[in-house]
């Protein structure tokens, strides 16, 4: 059967910003009913390209055709009228409005031209939620009370409330657990069966093989490959195209078991009977200098809650945390930081970084007293110390005055790690350390984390990606429904075994 005629064609698209050529003659072709995956490292041009497609940016050159006819997308509303909807990673929903109000926002059904027909809006919303297989969400619920997965369904329903023929999904699975990802893929399959095309952006290469039909790879603002078969193109080839080099071993070499044998050292972090009602059962851990321990489990298994409780951001209902033999005051972040505990949280943009501030201020924010003299801030000393900490982690660009919001995801994460490096922490808690980070930058982050451990830092790691936990950690604790169901050296586990445990495991000591 001959392939369908293209729904969308973008030809020789160029776009420049001051000092940066973001797109340099990019081509993209999308057919009706296909999932076209767009891959590339951070900074490759993916975001700029989809913003051109969604009408946010106007291209400097090139042509866009829709069903064979040239079009000019001067605004997001123009793109929506054409049939193009974009669901960004950071959802643009209004949390204090209801589901129905969000779905109909901007095109509310009205009577006499100005009176909103709320019942009609709710009826439409309920119908769309049923189409997406989630009638339980309910049109009348406040969006702010929904989970991340439910909010994503609302964003899809809002897109479908228009006559869309192409939906762009930017990292749609980033905040979802495996069951929610399966549901997302079911919805995508339903949409494509109806002839809707999907442009799918993800850093998770295993997802591309599962859901994709074709792949376009961007590097340095150019399309280095277009129309590759998603299910048969070797992962090594895709990674090589994205990075410009062959990446055979993403993870750094793990030290020999003897070099991380904790039996001869005193734990730097001791957790005994730590618990929070409704979140996780009593939890025990001894973490030694130079050791990386990974927590594996589904979203909701208590992984992040354990990290935040150790850090003092949540107050435990039972148990205690000790750092270097000194008990920490429960529920006190200040006590944890003073004892040498640092946290790189899951949502670094919202919970860790000052996005409008410089690299210097983000790195030094936990160490400001070091640079304060008689009420005056030693800005030169602050800048020099922050720059050295950033250089130790190869943060790029090497510019302490750069605004953090201009950095790639990997370098933003390095800024968080540099903060704790400058602080001199002894225990580093990492929650989803590579979320939103591309393949090449992930390898750099893994090397940084391993080097810090080799230098004596104790690391407690949480990740939704089982290969990441197994590839980086020395020991792994598998969690299910708030309980540890298995403990083992990482080398004794594989991905299938871990997934079996998180789905059906029973608690062990």
C-alpha cells in the first residue's frame, strides 16, 4: 500500500535568535494517523521547531505546507484553527478552574454571544473524557486537585475540543508511572486510528520503539535523519545520530565490590524505622561514604517521600535519621543541611532553582553566610567559588553570570549539584536526576555522580527508570506500596526481576 500523502511538511525551516542559529534548514514530514517521533539532545532545536509549528515563533526562512497548501502560522490560535494542537511538558492549565472550564477555555459555548452555557461545556467535557477513556475525572472537578496524569488527560481533551488533526506531545510520559504510560499509549493509538497525527518528543528511547512509526533526529539545529523506521532502527544508530558519536556504555564503570564494601566503614547516614502514615512503612537504611544506593519502584511507592522525609521536608510519624552519629531534628530542612545532607529534587525548576537568577547565585544560595562580612556580601568571592564548583562539574557554558533559565536540562541539574558540592555535603539525595535530560548529557551526569561517590560522597538515588538505578547504584532497594520488598547488590538484579518485584513482590527483610 502506498504511503498516505503528507498532512504536514516543513521544508528548510530556519530560525535565529541573537547569537544563536536555532534551526538551520530543518525538514519534517508528518503523515495522517502516524506517530512521528522527534529526537535530539537538549539544544538540538526540537523546542524551537515545535514552537514554529505551533505559531509561537515565526520562521526566518523555509516553507510550511498543510495538506499540500502553503500556510503561515502567525499565532498559536492560527495553528489551532488549522488543526494543530501542542501539549507542552509543563502543562498550561488553570488550576483554580474546573475541568470543563479548562477544556472550553477560549472557545466557551455562549448564548446571545456573551452568556456562557456551562451545562453545554460540561456535557462536551464529559464526552471528551469518555472518548479518552477517563470518565471518572469528571467535568466539575478543579484541575488543581488532579494528579499529573489526570491533568495530562485534560490537556488532551482540550486539544480534541478543537477539530485537531495533529497533536504535538512534548515529553508526555515524563511524570507518569508505567501504568499511566501504558494508558497514554492506548490513547495515542486510539487517536491515530481516527487519523490524527502525533508528533511525539521523548528522551526515553525505549518508548520510541513501542509507540513510534517514524523518527526524525535533530542535532545542532539540523535534521540529521528523517523518516527512519522507529521499530527497526537500532538504538545505537539513533544515539550516534543524536550525539555525533557512538555511545556504547552510557554508565561509568562501576567500582569493584571490594572497593565499596561497607563493612569496614561507619555509615554516614542511618535511618531507623522512618515512616509516614499513608505514604511509607517503617524504613531502615545504612548508607556509607562512597556508596550509591538506589530506590526502585513505581510512582506512589514512597520513593520520593522517603527522600523528602530524610531531608526534613516532610515530618515523619515514626523513626529517626542520623548523620555521622548525630540524630537530626525531625521535619527540619535546616538541621539536615547543617548536618551535610543535600537534595536535588524531582522538580528542579520549581523546587530547587532560581530560574531568573545567575549560575553564581544558584550555586551559592545555600552557602551565602560564607561570603557575608559585616553585613556586606563578598560578590567577588561568591562568584569565584561558584565558578570553581561549576567547573568541577563541567557545567556549560563556563559563565557564572549566565541565567539558569538559559541552560539545558543537564546543566541546570549540574548547577543544583554544584550548590551541594560548594556546601560540602556528605549525603546527596537525588530524585529523578536525569528527568528532561538528553542522552549525551545523561552520560555526563552519570559520570559526575559516580566521581562524587568515588571521592567519598554518599548518594541515595531515586529514579523511575529501572536501567538507570541498576546502571548507577551499588545496592538497590525495591519498593512496592510503601514497603521494601527486596534488597540486593545491583549486579544481582536485572530490569525484568525488578519489574516483577514492584508489580507482585512481597516484603522481605
